[in-house]
C-alpha cells in the first residue's frame, strides 16, 4: 500500500518498546499478544506515553471488549477476519481527517 512498515512484534512489551523507538504515525494493534501486556494494555501505554493513534484488530466483538477498546478512542476497531482493504481504508480515513 506504499507505507513504511516497522518490524512486527509478538508481545505487548515489544510493541511499547518499538513504538517508543520508532515513533510511527499509526499503529495496527492486535488484541491478542504474547507476554504480560495485552494488546489493550500495550496500546494504553503507547497512547499515554506517545499519543500515537491506534487501529485495533480483534476476533472478539463482545460488548465488554469493544467498550474497553472504545475507551482509548481508537482510529478504528476491525473485527477478524479482516480484509486487506479494511486496513487500508481505516489508515487512509485517519490521514484524510488529520489533514483537515
């Protein structure tokens, strides 16, 4: 899609570390990560520390999960299975709105 993509990581702690080091424009965050930090916890830390916008990806669409995600005011929350164009559309919408 023409974006520079940083290294993917498997754990929440690694996601926080990479975000701190790389300072990306936007993060795609899976809710299910290895380690002690969930995707939600990692995103919360990243947003709090660096104010980097997040697009969540999850296989869980229950009310509790969606409420927890929405409390972080994400760019989008994509429910699995996710088509590639959904990611692209969410990213493009974010950057279009940011330019306004």
